[in-house]
């Protein structure tokens, strides 16, 4: 990815990554923790978005 695009990519993906980190689904390196899955990750992201819109 070209360096000028990195900030935009981070802005787009950070809310999702933050939700998954807070929910304990992945570690700080972006690795999924054992027993966790993508469905749980999307649920955490959806819950985070809903809480921000209130």
C-alpha cells in the first residue's frame, strides 16, 4: 500500500479493530485469539457502532 493511503486505511479499519480488541477477540498484533471467530468480531463491531450512535 502506498504510504499516503495508510492513514485513510487506518481511519477506516480502526473502529473495527478497536471493537475486537475491547471484546477480547484479538490481541494487539491483530491475531485472533483461540476459540474466537469472525462472527463474534462483527457482533462486537456492531455493538460498538450502536453505542457510538446513541
